[in-house]
């Protein structure tokens, strides 16, 4: 399945990279990987986020990083349980930036709300920042969301992240992406991000 694509985001790659290295060996020498460090702590679950890419067709274009939240009020150390991971690539002269996120599942849906809200706001702020590395933002991952009308879904789209109508009835959770040549903006008539169904990590 992986070889059908030029770039693939992999989630829940473990601290010990044995399985990932075996996968890369199976894919062959033209496939390369960019991978995050483990987010420490029990909530991080010893997981990494990775981007696999076919180097004959796609090239990294310079940006690699992790999304780190600014301090907020009395919680200066607030961060994601599994730090979202970003990387930019280019193909045929077109650059795009991927952001992979794996939202904390928690014991109940309310525990997901802070991460969902923080991530949606962070992406919105990034998208509208002038002169930043933010063209063709594509957001994907396991958002632990359900359907339209669900409070978590409503929190996710509150900053302008929105799925195309034709995918609203699709099964599974959502990944977010923007149309080529756009950034993540929210006002009607402006370029809007879209959401694609995914089966989780």
C-alpha cells in the first residue's frame, strides 16, 4: 500500500525502530524517512511520528520541526501528549508542508478537547502568519473525532478547519488537508482546508 504514494505519514512508530527499519528495507533504497523523537512521559506512549517518502519523486524542501505550544496562564508547561511533527516537501516545483498529529485519546472525550482546540488554533495562526513557511499546509493524522455535530468535531472546525461536503458521510476519523496553492484560512469564499477520512494510526 505504501508504494502507491509519494509521501506517507506513519504514526505509532515505537521508540525502538526495529519495525520501521524493517519496513524501510522492504520498501527499498529509494525510500527515505524523516522521524521525530519520542515525546517522553506516559501519555507519549513511547511513540514517534514519521514521514516516509519516495526520493525519486519527492524531496524534502527544508522545514522539519515539532509544534510546541506557548505557555498559557498558570500552565507554562502545557504541551501535546505526542508532539505534532511537521516537514516540507517539493514535487515538480510545488512545495507543500505536512503536519502529522495524534490527539490524546484519554479516558473520556472531554480529555481530548484541550489538544484538539490547541492544535486547531495553532494551525489557524500558522496559516495566516505573513511571510512564514506556510503555503500548501496539509494536516493529517488521528484526530480522535467522530461526526459533524459532535462537540469535539465542532471544536476542531471552530478556527476554520473544514471537510469537503462530499466526505461528510465517509466512515472513519478525519485527516485535514488544504487545496493545492492555498493555506489554512476560514472565511467563506477563501481557500479552506479540507478533511479526508482515515482509519487512525
